[in-house]
């Protein structure tokens, strides 16, 4: 009798659980909404400013084919403003590049200046702001012997103590014409912040493969990228996930686009060349 009662109670619970099930419209969760995706990185001294504009895909939508340009927005109104001079330029869409662009003469990018970006596409409007950092001098570029043909690249610089700074590093092996042979890999040392060590000395160590015969590829170009927080967070978050690590989980990508998603960031580069024997 007790066993029968237990079975009856279990049957009632199952029926109640089934009665509580309800299909939820993904649109009510906000995950079906399309968003403007805006991406642009600006830097002092570049002769052209580029902005990419597209529409996001709903979470349960159909993925585009590789190389597809179906999501690109080609008829948006894209404007950029120099907030110091209150000068605004309207960018032109280039079908060949799939980007909006404006020449540097019409929108000059200066360190220390804040720029605002506005994108209007139909019912969607997205805005963003960023301030271009000042370049920081790269003091040291050197090679430390490693195993076989792999060498260790060391970049060193002194962090200014009066501001919070963010950095990225690169090192390229090129010839006199600028043709690329190899790029150094810095792994977790590619991006740096001085939040906890303001005003100190910094260094980054990476690996690069040198040919036994340089064949003209005798210039190691070190680059210290001084970037704003948007650039730093965007790239650092992207590097937290790797397809080669099955235990790596994707994280939320940093965005500073209001009314959409993406990145509007700024950077400045200081280069130093080491000629190899």
C-alpha cells in the first residue's frame, strides 16, 4: 500500500512538471534582436581612417557562408568628429574593401584628442568615443640565443608615471624592402597594463625563428603599441580563448559601442629597428 502511494505521488509530480513547461520566445529574451556591429581602430599618422559596419546574426539564426559579405551594411551614414576642433567628416563606403573610409587630410588623428563615431542605418543608431594615446618610446630591442633556430626577442620600455597606460607589442623580421619573413609570438606577454606597476620598467619576451642564412632578412623591427583601454580589453579578451585548448572557454568580448556592439579604439606605435649580422 505504501509502495502504491509513493508511485501515485511520483506520477502527480511528473504531471505537474509537464504542465509547467512553456516554450519561451527567444525574442522576449533579447537574443533575437539584430545589432549594429561597428569596428574601427584609429591611430595618429595614418593616411586613411576605416570603419566596418555590419549587422549581427540572431543567436538561433543561420550562420553565413565563409567569406560571405551578406551581413555588411553598405548604406549607413557614418560620421566621425574631432571633439577638440568640433570638426566632423562623413565617411564614404568602398565596395572593394567593404569598409567606410575618409582620408587623413579630412579627418586628422592626433594623440591626446578624443574622437566620436556615429553610425546610422535604418532604425539603428550606434555611437562611441575614444581618446588617442601618446606614443611611448621603445628603449630596447634585442635577441637572446635559444634552441636551434628559435631566438628569444626582448623588448623593453619605461612606463610614464603620470597616466594609466596600456600596451601591445610586436616584433617582425623583414628585409630592407619591408617584406616579412616571420613574426614573433609573445603569448601571454603580448598585452600589458600599468594599473598595478605605474611608472616602472617593462619588458616583453617572445620567440622568433631565424633562417640559417638571413638572405637579406636582417632587420628585426620592434613595435611598442600604446593603446587605449578599449583596444587593450578587446584584444586581451580575444586571446583568452584558443581552439587548441579543449578546456578554454570563450569569454565576453569587450565593446564600447552604445546602441550596438564592436570596438572603437585608438593606438600609437613607436618602432625601433635592430640590424642583424
